[in-house]
C-alpha cells in the first residue's frame, strides 16, 4: 500500500514537473522576455554614422548601449532657405505662428517672422501665391534685416525652446496612423520571419489604418471622458496615460487594467486639401502625393494592453479572417502575426493609441517641395529611465538611469533598394483610408474623410518595447496549458518586461532629420501638464 502511494506521489510529481516545464517553455516563447535593453538589430547603424546632424551626439556605452546627448545641436543642418518651415511660439499672453528664418547654433539664437494674426501655416500653404511670396522673402532675408515684409523679426534663445516652442499647426481635425509599415518593426518587434517575400505579400494587401486623434472611447463605452484627452502635448510637453485602460474579454465585455505605455517615433504627412473617395479613386500616385503639403515629427506612443489582449482573445475564440477580406495578406505567418483587421480590432487599436496625451507634434512643419515623392529622412528615438526610488515600477536591473538610451534609428523612405523602406507609400495609404469597401475605420458608423490639416503618421520602425513572439504559438499554448485563461497569458506576456515600458519620471527624445526634435516627460497617470498653445 505504501509502495502504491509512493508510486502515485512520484507520478504526480512527474506530471507537476512536466506541467511546470511546459509552462516555463511557453512563458519563454510567448513573452517579449529579453536580457537586452536595446534592440541593435532593429537599428540602421549605417544611417547613424552618415546622417546625424553633427558629431558627438551619440556615445557608446557598456553592454552594447548607445546614449544620445539631447540639446539644440540636433537642429544643425535645418535649412529654411530650401523649404518653408513653420513653427508655433507661445508667450505669457499670446500664441503666434511664424516662419523660421535662421538657426544660429554658435550664437544660440533662432530667428523667426510671425505670420499675420489671421494666418496659420495651413492658410498660407493653401494659397499658392502667398506661399511663393513668403518663400521668396524668406530666401532673401539676411541677419542684418530686422523685419520681413513689414513684420519685425523675432529671436528666441535655443536654451528656451522647451518653454517657447509649441505645435506648428492649429489642432488637426484628425490624426490617422499606419500599423506595421516598417520591415524592422515586423521582423524585430513582432518576430515575423525576416523574408523579403513577406513584404511582397504585405504590399498586395490593404494598409491598416487606425485613428490617433481625436480620442476614441473603448468599444461599448461612452466617449464623454475623451474630453480629458482632447488636447495635444507640445514637442516639449508631457505624455500621460489613464490610470487604467480597458481590454477586451471573451464575452465581448471589457475589464480595466494598468496600462503599459510604449514609445513610437514617426513622421506625419500633413494633408493640404480635402479628399473624398469619389475623387481619390480616379487619381494617380503623383496626384495623391501632391495632396501632401508638408511633414512634421510626431509621437505615436500608445498603451499596448488592448492590442495584446485582443490577439489573445481572438485566438481563444478561434476567430478567422474571411479569405476574401481586403486586409488579408494570404501568407499565414503574416495573417496570424498581424491578426484579424476589422472594425472591432481597429476600434481597440484606435482607443489604445488615442485615450491619453500621446500625440505630440512638431516643433517644425516643413513644406513639401518635390511633391511627387516622399523625401528620405532619418528618424530616431531615445528614452531614459528615472531612478527606482522615483519610479512606480523599478527599471530593469543594471540599466543606466537619467541617460537617453538609443532605441529606434532608421530612414523614412520608399526607395526600393533600402532594406527598411516603408511597406506602403502615401498614395496607397490614402486610398486605403478613404475606400469605403470593408473599411475598418468605419467603426464610428461613418466613412472616413480627409480635410486640409489632417495628419497621417506613416508608421514606426523596430526597437519599441513590445517584443511579441510568434502569435501562432498562442493556439498551441492554449491547448497544452489548458488550465490557463486569457488573463494568465496576458500576465505572461507583460510580466517579464514590466520595467521596460514608459513610467512616471522617464523621458523621451524623438528626432527627425530636418524636422527638429522633441523632448517629452512621462507624467503621473491620469493627469496632464500640457504646454499652452
């Protein structure tokens, strides 16, 4: 009898050990666990050595980390005589828009000419004659001239940029963003196979667009609280997230969780004219590209929780995308990895990207000159971790604090010979955004439109915090770990990388070649410290 009990106990121990091993295996496979603070394989080190505005901005550190030195030196190379460049400046009693005339790094001064009170950069850009006249005046201006077209030229100390520069455009009507538009984001952050044919397959499918502004309430929720997030941080403002965010459940309801805020650096195209599907469907690529009036730097930070939980819930339900759906890629690794894109998914993504102070704009709006193509621009992001004593969640062990550590670096271009080129260009994105057929953006029961001043953020490269292992493993894991539910897999996904996400006291540095830089603080959840605009 004792022998039987002993054998039975031994057998139970073996089973328990087996389940433990399986559990550990899938925790490893399904989470973004990594011993590295950076993702060097996501960064283009060639552009880092060739396209930085000046030397000495990037320093090598131990453990493969690279740190950047923030400050006005990142403005080197900006040329107002090549393109019209607009900015917004705030004072104690007013806010003015102006055109940039000169940046003198040695004298530590920026010169600009205010626009007339009734004008904004968008009204100037909409009037071809006014735009050309202003460009000629800007090109002819010299530092000895104290006025431009009868308007007194103003100066701004570069040491005070963080207190003076705001968004270079009035509040946009809409900000849209493109999902999964860089190969490096797919291959490194989403762990899809690094194969060129995947990009070829993806280019044949419809680009996935979601709404970043105005705020979108979670599915089934009221939009009233969105008023809290109806403002936009300036380029030197504060990013904040709600204290809790909602995630989907199996029964179609939602629950609240503490969010995980991730960073994303992007370039946004500024639309210069109203566009409708009736018009766009008959326009060629060159005409659609010419609808872009300029470009600016934008933060597309977002909470990852609704995206991750959405994938887990869809896997548990066994949801499948219809084979004739226009977002269907037709390549299993991509379709499973990117997930089903429908109105519900798009609604959750829009909520994740908009239900907070995430979309900082500027500081410069640079006009499009060669409007038949997207000008190549390097972009990068860096982030700091504040000390453990000031941070609700301690940073990863051994990570340097109060240093801006490089996280993303690539080139924004559609050049086919560049390995990290945008998967979809602006014409394809505009068509997908406006095409009413199967439009996932129609979750608001209206067909999307584009108006002058709307923005389209073109996507983020690899190097974000999120590190999703292949999502097809979820289907296997839910059967082998049959005693675990969606909440368990949600915890397994985020727990190992909890400290990597943006937390109170951390900072972000974003830069785009020719478009200036942003230096953003992460504020207390549920609060804001917006720049006046």
